[in-house]
C-alpha cells in the first residue's frame, strides 16, 4: 500500500475549507434599564443561534407543531422583539454546507421525536 506524497497531502489539506462556528446571543427582554442591568450582571432572558457560513441555526418552541423545532435564518437576524448582544467563536468545521444541512436535519428529526414522545418539553414562560 503506497502512501500519498507530502506535497499531494498538503494540496488536499489546503483545498478543505475551514468555516467558523459562531454562537450569536440575543436578549429577549425589551430594551431598557432592566435589560441593561441584567446583561451587566451576566444574566437575562436569552436566545442563541449557531451561525455556520451563511446560515444561523436555532431552536424555536411554539404552540404550533409546524413551527416548533430547528430552523435557520440569515446570521444575526434578530428574533421578533430581541436585540443582538454578542457573538462567541465556538470553533471551526471542515464540513461542507451540504453535510452541515444533513446533520441539522438529523438533529431536528431527533428533537421532533423527543418532543412527540414528551421526553423533552418546549421552553415556556409562565
């Protein structure tokens, strides 16, 4: 069995695209003194999304089953009433956009199953 030469190995590695994985953090409280104070204390009512390339993936828990689950938007698209607060570099991926979409679909299907079986519950405010 022959091993690839170092030069062909290097050219293969240089053709692989490294993509940042970023966590975007949104504050769901209306702008004001309370939201600012809680944020300064390191807490608030927060929503996060994971941005990979030109898509930001998130989970939404709603009363309508067809809306609940994993979805994607353009990165830093604020949920209704929310304010973008910061982003956190989580790491990098070498997966292609198609591979990322397949992984997210698989996770979304699994989350939907857990919701149907009531093994997890939708986030709710009371």
